C-alpha cells in the first residue's frame, strides 16, 4: 500500500497514475472526500480514498497506518512536509517527497526517506549525467525549461526568485540562446525568449552528485505579457516587491495563455567527445502539458525503488538514488499526454535516435 497525501492534485494524480499502472495498491487523500473518491474511482482496482488534513498530526498518522510508503505531493513545503514525514515514520512507513526538508538529518535509521523527488531539485540534476554517459569529462550541458502556462501564486514566486538569483538583467536582453531551436515550440510565430536562470534549490547543495561547472539553465517564455512583467520586476532594483510582482506575473501569464494551448517542455543538450575522440551532440526533449506529469513520474520512480527495498535505509536526495532513465521510462509508459525524444548526432550531421544509456 502506498499512501499519497495530496493525491488528487496535478502532481499526485500523475504519480498515482504511474503507480497504479505498475500494480501498486494506493490510498489517495486530501481534504476533499469527493475529489479523492473521484480519483480512486478512475484508477479502479484496490485504490482507497481517504480524507486527510496535512496540518493535523492525528489525521496524518491515521492516513499513514498500514502503508509501506507515504508520498507527499502537497507542495506545502515547511508548513506541512516535516509534519507528514514524522507521521509516516511514526506509522512505520517509508517516506518520499517532491520537496527538500532542511529539518531532517541525513542519518541512518530503520526507515527510508527520499527527498527532492521532483524536477528541481531532482530530475534536473540527473539529466546531465544521462546525456554525458560514456563521454569524456569535458562535456558542456545546456538546459531549457518552460513554455506556456498560467502561473499560480507559488509558481510565480519561484520564477521571480530564480530570475533574481541569476544575474538580474531583463529577460530578452543580449543574445537569445534559443536561436536555432525553433523546432521545440508549437508556434514559431510567437515571440519565444529564453533567459538565464537559477533553478529552485540550486543555491543549496542538495545531493552528493558532482555538479558540472559548465552547466547552464535557461527558462523559456512564450508570449509578450509575461516578458513585460518580468522586465518591470527586474527594473525595480532592490526595492522590487516579490509579493506584488508575483500577482502581476500570474495575471500576465493568463493573458499569454488566452486562446492558446498550454504546454511545458524540458530540453537538455550536451556536446562532448566519445572515447575514440569523435565529437558528438546529444539532446533530450521531454514535453508535457504543465510539468506536473514530469514531477509526478519522478516521485513515482522514487516510490517504486524505495518500496522494493532498493534504497538504503536513512535519508537521501532523489538525484543520489535515481537515474533519469527511471523517470523517463515512466513518462513514456504511463503519461499519454507527454512525449520524450532523445537523439544523438555528430557535431555536424544528421540526428539519430539514441537509446537511453544505463546508469554506470
């Protein structure tokens, strides 16, 4: 039995779909009995629906009782994550979360805790390793993520913080690193601009994995209203107000999405040398509706490995115990609205499909 707190949200629903397809018995829960029951009915089988309050210790312990593993998909961060983790462990369950938890010590124990089983931190740390497999060490990784979506308040805050942590220049200023990559986007007539950014969690070491000093991440923006809101935020200098700017950004994203189909993509590219000295370029494109499927698949991959006893007891970060192929396999198999494409080509030449390399 795997219990999913926040099981009927976008991320929880994607994780539940992956786990149900792999034969897990599920218990999905949240504050809405109707929403939990509706998802349980869709998944069928032995899926249970439970009401659970992520702010109530007794409710969480009752929900966790009888579960082998509890997955936190609430996205509540410091307000709920430690509480859900303690309740799960008190009930004798292992614990997985899409977020990091600075309150838990990395020490051995009789339970397994896997944190940061999301996109960033999480899968973003694994992509460089996937694309660089069997290449010389002097690879150069560049990643892009984003697209077209309506930002809620938390997503808008995350975007603004990443922009502030980068280098503060206005989005779209200088050379556009997206030049030559128009095939990634569904409508090349719309203004697509990428801006250098700092991924959430990248300022704090969250895993033991070596980070490629040459890795660069860019956030892609589709449309003009969001770009305008970000430019105004950047121009505000030290007095810029995150709270008011996040509301403006959310409104701007709704305007960009009006009459268009939302989408989210992650694109990574590595250039390096093979053992025989040939220069190659590998790229990986993952496309989803809003990114929640990718986070849910990452969380599901962690749950599968933990529940199978293939993660040592104690506290770990997902990037240290998972490989990107663990996640991508589930995206391909269980998320019909998502697509994955990996190609390999000489530095100048025709692209060919490349199988996902096994983790060394």
